[in-house]
């Protein structure tokens, strides 16, 4: 019968007719295509893992920085309080400190308050920059003037006008300093040579 010959072929009959896969490609091409897809997926996975690791490291660093520098604005504002306490103590005459009256007690109280404020700032990572005798560093200091000094070489800090403060690796406020231009004799010699050359 003619109708029986036109029956659909089963999967077994298809396999017997040829080695083609379901999409019609030979098995070698399909295996190569699968290997390529596998390599691409592996590459994407490795890139995603590396990106996640980088994100984790950046996040850890940001969290650590936030923890360290979160109080920067508050600490910077507190520096004016520390300065004012110091100025108040510096204006008190020496005789008043030695007296037995209430003024001596007040002075002692202000000194204790200043020390306590310094301890609290240090506890939170704020350190004082008092660079007297150190080499001038423009990253930490701001030069207010330059003058000859008997005991310090050129470029060293001889006067601290106002101490600076730093938190972690960041400067909250640079120290305002006077910088040595060398010994007076060396400065005079230099000026003499400049005048004679001019």
C-alpha cells in the first residue's frame, strides 16, 4: 500500500540514515561548538569572580576609610576649641598661676580640659603635628615666613605658629610654621655675594 510507505520515520531510523545531530550538524562540529561555549562560559565565570573579588576589596577599603575618616569634619571643628583653650592658657600671666585664689583653680581646670580634649582626639585617630626642628614638608606644613636661625639648617622648621593635625594619612589642618633660611652668617654671606654680583 502506498500509504504505509509514507509513515514518519522514528528516531532509530533517523540515526540509521546518517550521523547528523538534531540541528543537522555533524557530531564533530557540535562537539567543537559545545567546547567553545564551555570555554566562553568559563571565561565569563572567571571574569565575574575576579570582578566580585575586586568589588569586595574596594568595599572593604571604603568601609575602613569611612570608619577612619567619618569624624573628619567634626574633628576639624573641634580643633578651634583646642586652639582657643591653648590661647586662653597662654594669656594668663605667670603670677596668676602661682596664686592661691580661685584663678589658679580655674587655670588648672582649663589645663585639665585641654589635656582631656587632646586625649579624646587621639583616641579617635587625630594626632597633633608639632614639627619644631623637623625638615619642612609642604604636605604637612604651611610656611608663614622664612628667617635665619643660629642652630638650624636651611629648610628646617624653627617656629610653630599654630600646630597642625592629621587623621590617619590625611591632614586635617597643616601646621603653620616659620622656616629657617640657614645660619645668620651663611645668610649674610649669601646676601653679600648676591649684592656684589648684582
